[in-house]
C-alpha cells in the first residue's frame, strides 16, 4: 500500500456500487426510510455509505480488512507503531490513554489546564491526579504548557506515577519542549500521554512544533477533525510500543466505543490521512503564509495585538503554531465575548473561542484570502467603532483561576454523599461536580477540590461577561453540589 490509497473509503464506494438489498441497520436503508427534506439536503451519496459493520466492511472493534489497512497507513503517516481510529472524538481517545495506564489509586501527573475528558477518565479509573502548574501568561490571561523543570520535580516527588500527560500544543497553539519532557519521563520509566487535539497538522511541516510521535511519546490522542480535514467527532489514537500495552489500549478503546460505528466518520479519517500524507506540507505552507499575513495586518491596527513568535523564550513557550491567531482585545476595554458577538452580528464571522481578554481564530487549508480579508476588514471596523471606548472603560484587568487544594480523589468525591448549597455560601466546602468554561474546557473546579473565594469570583466574572460556564447540575449556578457534611449529634 501507498499513502495515495484509501482502502476504507474505496471499499465503501465499491460496496455502494454493488447496491445490495439491505436487511440490516441503519433503518433508513440508504435514505429511503428517512425524512425526504433531510435526505435531499444530505444527499444520496453520503447516505449510501452510512453503513454498519457487516462482514464485507470490516469491524472497528476487531479490524482485519479495510479498516486494518487504513490503520496501517495512518500509523505510517503519523510515525506511530500503531494507529487506531476513534469515532468518539478525541475525548474518547484521551480517556482511553488515561485508563490504559491507570487504575484505582494510581497516580497520574497532569497539567492543571487539561481538557475535561482527562478528569472524566481519572474519575472512571479511580486515579489520583498530581497537578503541575502550567506557566501563566499574565499579559494574555491564558495558561501555556508545563516546563521541563516542573516535570522533573513532579517525577522526583512521585516516581511511582503511572503516566505523565502533556498538552502539545495547547488550545492556543503553544508548545513546551516535548522532546526533553519525554526524555525526563522515560528516565523514570513513566509513559508520556499527549493530548494532541490541536496538533494533527504539526507532524507534516517543519515550521510547526514537534509532534508527539516525533518527540518519542508513548500515546497521543489527535483530533483529525479539528485541523486535518475529517468530519467532526473523528480522531485517531497513536501508540508507540514499549512502556504501554498495545493490547490493553485496544481493549479500553473498544470498551469506550459504540458498536454502531459511523462509516462516514471512518472514511473521512482515511481520506484526511491521505491528503495530509501526500499534500500536507504544501497545504500547511500556504496556511502558515495566510495566517502570518492576517497577523501582520491585525498588528497594524491600533489597540489590537495578534501574538507572534515574540512569545517564545520562556521555559513553557518553546515553540508555537502560527496558524492559531490569538488576538488580544483588552486594550479596547472590551471582553472577548463582546467581540465574538459583535463579529457575528455585524460581519457574520464566527470565531473559535473567546475569553475575557482574547478571541482565537484558527486558520486551516480550508481558508481563503477572501476569508482573511473579511476578518482583517472586520477587525479594522471594530477598532474604529470602539476607538474611544477604552477612554470610558478601563482596560480589562487580567484575572486567572487558582488551583484549589484537593481534599478527596475525584472519584471518591463524584460518588460521595452530596447536597446542594447556595453558590454564595459554598466557600470552603468540597465540590462534587465539574465547573469549567467551554471552550476550552479547562476545569475551574474538579470533584474533590476545596471551593475558594477567588475561583467563585472568577466564575462570576465569566458569567457576567456571558461566557459559557458549564458542568454543574444547576445551569444558572445559583447552587453548587458539594460533599455532605455529617455533623456530630448533640
């Protein structure tokens, strides 16, 4: 096989051409049993390959045919010993990584700014998180990566840890010295798990940060759908043999994966891999050029700042991905959510993320010069419309959540006897639920942590700004679920 082949997609097309009579699920039977309006919009071609794991089409849970061939080609493309497709998104792949190395009571070293799927996996596994403080950028108001020094210190204190999880790159495109981090962890025989949700493309261009497999990591969960051209919810899990059991990884992934796997999602991974492997460098080169063009133009606009290579130089900002446009808007006196709404309502532009101080735009091979100019034009209009706004409103002060103390393991807290208390009266209690701003999905509180006044204030400021605070059972955040206190009988 060569990287120009698409064994899975090609196999599905050949099956569709045979047009067999289907007495199996899905029940829409190539769209004939579906709402006509939806069928017309989706199209017969797509519906003809919305199939199930019948014998000619292989089985994702035990691949031996076309899916196995697609896995082999993907492993070759990404420099892995084994690659497995995920139809549970990167969240499913991340949970598989954690649960493949951790069991009840096991320690796992993780940065605090991990995605919620990491903490969910820790709850399921019954593991104990050992948090590393990520480096904080007090100018931008965001967290970067972890440093080699903090990794060395954490492993020295916890040499019995079953794994070290690293985000590479972060949501904002910043990378630490992953190769050195891997070397440190491997010196303790600790496997390195990489959340590579925002880095599928970095493996295919030398101007981008080093990928997990290039750095020698043991496992990496990679979102092909985010930046690599496959359909939403489709991702891959890359494995390097040695410190992890490939068979255990396969077993856990199967446990977390639906038996009704989407062949449309699987096929999109197959063709995305082909395009990245055969045309990736050329496509990414153009994408980098386009992103840098936008960056230069935005940096020429008063009171706006788009982050560039000047951010490099600290121990946690070893490299960065220029296709991520972090645009700081705090000097306008606005918050990111205000700008996101303004762009939507005024210019019909949607951004990837907004927070209290920034908006984030991602540039991919799917963007054009016309798209770039539309964003530049809109940002010029923003600066002009709000030129004097900051004179009346102070620049938004940077506020970041602290890392609370962990009183119980996340699993013990999650399954403990609980009660709800008013938000304003929860300080000092042990929380039993997750609270995060999504995106990016980084926890403010996880089950088992002691609620602090500072983080309650941080939650309130995000709510006041209109940002999406998620996790608690009470969507309005009037109440929080906490561990029930058993008072002495008088």
